[in-house]
């Protein structure tokens, strides 16, 4: 079934072209016979390499010299095709890929993992009891970034009978395959251990780069804490100079994504699988190949794996703390944004109330017209009354104006003045009421805004109660608040 599924998946794959080379390392009982070769491998010589024919035939050894161990690898370094690590893609012709996997006894299941992402390690025995092999798959790939896939892959098969490890190795320029193969050739006397190359690759993958990046992320976090919640644990040049919500929010998201780079939990699983693979090797290795040197190398690998386990545990706690603090700052930033929205809503409500009162005052224009009517209405009214026949203002002694005309003015003027003064007094009273209402509105808005900001700020500081955030800039009055924001992105400042 494995053969059928393997050929089925291979034939379903798309083929891309990559430059191919080979590495051969052989160690003999006479160290002067040890050999190392690395050369390009053309497709017309591919089968000869697999079958060890022609130029790849085993050398004739002197009498008494025996092969101790060795390694034969087909290598594709610095692969360039954009789909190299895409699902269902192989970088060799279909027939050669099938021939390579079967003649080198490589794990056939590897073709079913072409869509795997992240670190993956698998190790198991094959089903041949006469010539048992320990098969290994170790790969790490990622989805496309800037149009290209990234990663590396190794498939190895170790023969317990002859001590030779065969395999296929492929990696992009962003991987550490080139460095790992260089270290392999420098340690070629130890190639008798099938986990040597995987251990070298794991060592590069768990190098200090991850720790340095996490330290940079923590420095970035401190700058964000200073900007959002005024935590004073950074140098002055690292502080944000202007509080810009969009920039701060973008930095929080980017810092969070950087912290999640190379999640320790995934590599802890890899370390556990490595330990199981070492046990599998120790359980089946032949006595003649289990030299003191191999035992020491195996013990060294176990100690290294234990070191990585503890290192990853510490990094996991460190990352957890960073993520929790980022979460606090995100909540604090959300509170600040809420405060601003509340203030804006208050200002809008205040403006609406001001507009309402302004509209109310605009009605005084109508009052002016009413005043004019009130001024002329009494005189007009009295003129009409006095012109009636009920009154007789006889003019005697040749006079043209009645001597009783004063009655008209005596009544009209006081009445008009009384009406005007009454209106003025009423309007003046109303203006005082409007002014008092305006003051109450402004005081109410300011008090409401102050109360809301105080409550929100208190909640913000309570979220960050694990440290002293009550510092303030020198020279500022008590209660003053200063916000900082970046002049440039921390990524541009290259903290990491």
C-alpha cells in the first residue's frame, strides 16, 4: 500500500527545476582512506549515483581496511523557484524522484507531508527485518511571503547493517541549510550517527537569533508601555514623542506578531521527538558500530536536547509575560480611545445644547417686533378711543387745539413707558437666567468629562498595577498627564 500511495502522490505533484549536487562522505578503519566529495549532479548521472555505478562506484580498499560509516546525500541548496515548497510540488523529475526514494530507502510518507507548515520531525523503523533502516523526516516550510515559499527539508535513511546514511536535502536561501552542510563536512568523522545532520539543523534553528529577537520585542514593549501608561523604564531617546493612536495601535499589533515568532511549544515537541529518535537508534545499533565515540556523541546529543528543553521552557515563560503585558497595553489603549470618543460625544452634546439655546435667543428678534408694536399700539388704541363720539373736546375762543389734549398724552406716554419698562425688565431677567444656564451647562460638561476621564484612567492604571506607573515628568504640576508617541516605527529604529 505504501508503494502505491507514494507513486500516486508523486505523479500528482507538479515538478519544478532546481540545481542539484551530491555529497559523499566515507570513513574507514584506516583514517587515511577517508573521503569527502561534493560536486554538481546532472540528471544523466543521477541513476549512476543512486546505484553507485561508473564514477560513483565504491573504491577498492586495501587489504584489512573496512568501511566504518558514511553518508550519501542528494542536495539542492539555495533553491529559487517560487513554488519549491508549495503543496504537491517536487524539484526532481517524477521518475528520478521515485527511483531516489526507493533505492535510497527514504521514507515514502514524506511526499504526503508536502503541505506541512512549521517545524516537523518524524522518525521510525522501516519494515525490513533483514536490512533494517531508521528513517527520518525533518522539515520546516512556510506559506508564501513576498511571492515565495520558504523552508528546508531533509529525508534520511540510516542502514544499521552498513552504517551508511542516505538522504535528500533541500532548502531555500533563507534557511540554514548551507551553513548546516558546511558544519556537517567539518564534523564528517561523526557521520556514523544518523541524527548528526538533523541535530546541526536544529542547533541553527534554535540559535541565539530567537533570544535576541525576544529581547528586542521586550524593549519595544517598554517603549509602548511608556507611551500608553507612562511606565518609566526606558531611555529618553527611546520614548515616543507624539501620541498617535494609529501608530501606537499598529506597533502593538506588529510587536505581538514578532513575539509569536518561533513558538517554543512547537519546538518542545520537536525536542521530545528527537529524544525518541535517539532511543530508537540506541536500541538497534550494532555493537561493532556502537563505538565509544558514538556513545559519547549520542550522550552529547541527549545533553544538548535537555539544554534546549530547558531553554525553550524559559523562553515560553518569557514570551507569555510579554504577551500578557501587550494585552494590558492594548486594553489601556482601548480605554484611552474610549475616553477620546466619550469626550467627543460630550463636546457634540454640548454644542447641540448651545445651538438649542442660541435658537432660543434668536427668538428675541420677534420680541423686538413685538416691542415696536407695543410702543405704537397704546397711542393708536387711545387715538381710536378718544376719536369716538363718546368724548367731546370742544375748541373755544378761536383755539384750534382743545385744551384737554393733554389728557391724551398724559395717558398714552405713561402707559407706553410702563409697557416698555415691563418688557425690558422681563427680558433682562430672562438674559440672566440664560447666562446662568450657560454657566451650568459648561460646568456640567467639564465635570462630566473630568469624572469620566478620571474613572477611565483609574481603570487603565489598575490594569497595569504590577508596576509603579505613577511617575510624572519633572516640572509639571501634580495630576498633569503627558503622552508620548513614536517619531518613527520601532521596527525602523531596529530595536530588534
